[in-house]
C-alpha cells in the first residue's frame, strides 16, 4: 500500500520522466521581470502550476563577454562553455500568510541552456534578470 507521503511527494515534485517543457510565448525576455503568469500556447497559466524552468538563449551573446571552455558533446548539441559574467538570474518566490515574499532559491546562469526545478513547490512569482544586450526564452516544466 503506497504511503500518503509518496503520493504527496509525487504531486509536488513529479519525476522528470513524466514532465515536459513548454515555451512561454510571452518571450523572449530581456531586462528585469517579475512573472506571475506565462503564455502556454495561447492560454494564460500561472507560474504556480509549474515545477521548474529551462532558460535558453534567443539571439547572440554580446562579443565582449569572456568565456571559460567547458565540455561539449560529440554531436555539438550540448556546450557547457561558461561565461565569466552572469548571463541571467532566476528567483522563484513564495508568499507566506503575512504577505511577505520569500526566496529559497536564487539561480545565477553562467551557461545555457540551464534547467532546474523548484526546491519548494508552487512558486507565486518568478523574478528574472537578463544581462543587458541578451534575450532569453523560458520553458516551464509541467506534468504531461
């Protein structure tokens, strides 16, 4: 008999194998944003129905940024060269019963694409910062 803890864990933190990433069609994003909703193929969804995010470059990287060589897959599809300067930042936030916004995770992006999952489930909003001169696509992770 499955425990209720296992069912709750599955609901709040499903395995990657049952999820897929979905492009936020409000993007690409540049600058600073506080996101509470996103465009899921023409339908507005709350960020609180997501389990994580993939951040992918949309356009060129400014040429003045220094690089540090990294692993590249044989097919060239995955390149983990990093940059000396932060390219973007993602901050999931949760609101407590007193109305105070709390951050339990701050992710600085020095390479792309970068995928990560929320530590706590169901964020109320997402803070996003993009290095000036860059644009980014956001892909939210959902079940199915």
